[in-house]
C-alpha cells in the first residue's frame, strides 16, 4: 500500500500530469459548454419563439423545425462524445500512462 501511495503522490506532483489535467479539463469544459449552449438555445427558442419551431419542414409535412433542431442537439451530443473519446484515446490516455510508468520506476 505504501508504494501505491508514493506513486500516486509522484504522479500528482509531476508537472506533466498537471499540464495534462489542465489541457484535458479545458477541452472537456469547452465541449460541455458547447452542448449547454446548444441545449439552452433550443430551450429558450422553444420558450420564447415556439411558433418558429412549429413551422413545418415542407408544405404538407407534419414534421417541424423543432424536431429537426431537437435531433440536431442529440446529434451534436454524440459528435462531441466521439470527439472527446478520440482525443482522450490518442492524446490524454497515452500521456497519462507514460507519466504513471515514470512514477512507478
């Protein structure tokens, strides 16, 4: 247990690890902010301009802009998740693993 506590302390004190956390958190908050912006824009539009979202996509269709924009918010959420996972797998995780390996030496 002592060795684990020492290696955790070494990892936390590592400047590369702190830099990694800052970059990862900044990226995560940027993507979360994007989702929040899209979601609240949709909700505020729904609250203050429901007539705009009720417009049909084409003459005679029952599907409206609200459905399209709602699906867009869902699609954006999936896209943002894919972007985060790809960057985490390519950049964040390998760097964290290397920092951990160095601490265990």
